[in-house]
């Protein structure tokens, strides 16, 4: 199984911009209560929220022709989802290392930490 590339919060804007002209998709795999507590604001990317347990049932909603960055709280669930997507034939998947917690610390202190 190929390694899932890791993108830190600090590297995210550079990764996002490098995907042009394709608009990247950020896939937030946290539970609904977590997303209500803290969420990223889409900026040059599309945000979709599908809880980790729902991913196998929602695969048809995820485009294979666009880059996908998986996001969770600290980066472990999203890494599992990124591996799963690779196994399902998604060619351009990365994991947002450190999750939304790192995003809050590194990029946007307005994102609540929990």
C-alpha cells in the first residue's frame, strides 16, 4: 500500500495552490458535533463533511478527478480514510497532518480547540 502524503497546516495553502486549475476538496471526516464545535472556512477549496463511518456508503459523492485532503481532529482518523480512499482507486489523496487542532494552532486561532 502506498504511503499517504502528509500536508501540515502550514503547508496547506501551498498544496492547495499547486492543485490549480483543479479545485481541491477538503474532506472533514469528524462527527457532526465536532464540526459544530470547530470547522475550517473554505478558502480556495471545497469543504465536504462526511463522518468517517459514513465514507464507505458515500464514496459516489467523492470525485476521483480532484485532489482530496482528509481532515479530522488530530490526523489519525483522516489518515485511515486517506488509506481507504487510495485502496478504492482515488489517485490524489493527502492527509492534513495534526488535523483541525494543528490548523487552529498554525493557521487560524479563530478555529476553536477542543
